C-alpha cells in the first residue's frame, strides 16, 4: 500500500478574527484563497489513509471521481492506490495547482461549478468510487446524491469526509462543515451507510447502493 507520508495529524487553525457567520463564497473567493496558499488540508496523513482503507477498502484499479478536489492531494493519493481519477473543483486556481503537481497519467483535473454544471463524460454506472473530502458543505446535497447515485456501479461507494458544525457555532468561511441533521439526511435513499466519528468535529460517511 502506498500513501503520502506524514507522521502526525494536523489540526485546523481557525483564527478568531476569521470566524464569522457563513457566507456564500464565489469562485473568485476560492481562487484568492488558493493563491494565498490556503486549501487546508494540504496533505494526506498516514492516519487518514489507514482509516480510509479500513472503512472503504479500496481495490487497485477502477475509476474514481473526487469532488471539490482542491489542489489534488486526495486525488493523487487515490491514483497511488491504482485508481484512474478525475478531480473537479470550482476554483480555477486550485485546478491549475493540481494539474501542475500531477506527474502521472491517471489523474485528470477540470474546473466545474458542481452545483450548476453537469460533469461531462461520466456514464451511468461507470464509476467505482466517488469521494468528497471537506467539500460537502458547499454543494447542493440533494442534487449531488442523485448524480452520484447514477454514476456509481452496483458495488460503488460514496465516501464523504466532513466537519460537523454545531448550531450557533462560528464558522470559518473556507473550513465549513454540515450539521448533524444534514449528515443524517445525506444517507437518505442509500441502502447501506456507515458513519465513523474520527475526531471531535470530524466524521466520515460511507454510502453504497443508491435507491433514490
């Protein structure tokens, strides 16, 4: 098994001056964020890779789609496990960085507004794995579930990693999570689901077999 090495878990620094009620972010907001060196989490730790393998058990080969891929760290990790990966993000700057950092032929990156633009070239029942790492809070979740459910093969998996934001909590614009109610709603329409709490504010969700 190959994965990006890092010996310790990273914590998310959120300066109080940057914490405010959530606002709608534009593609330009994300471009400026990535141009300044944002985009946490930037690496995949040993612990995160091991948890994913335990929860999902990726099989070498097959296809994967990474939604909200940022600068491509997770997509490259999936490629290291033998997946052919397409990564999508609404930030052109993030996609530029992802493309520059990718040296293999098994990762492709494209700028897309995931809430408004369809993803080209994805046939129904053609994708083995869809991942969404710290991006679900920014997506139209009802549309996402229906789209992903149609893309996945019969044994395909949707893996979501997200923060949980408690009611009334101040939220950093670029590190937003979902509520516990929203997390529960994500599982609606899926025949099999698992929830794994990985930290006080972090949760992994594994979904299979969308029934609509």
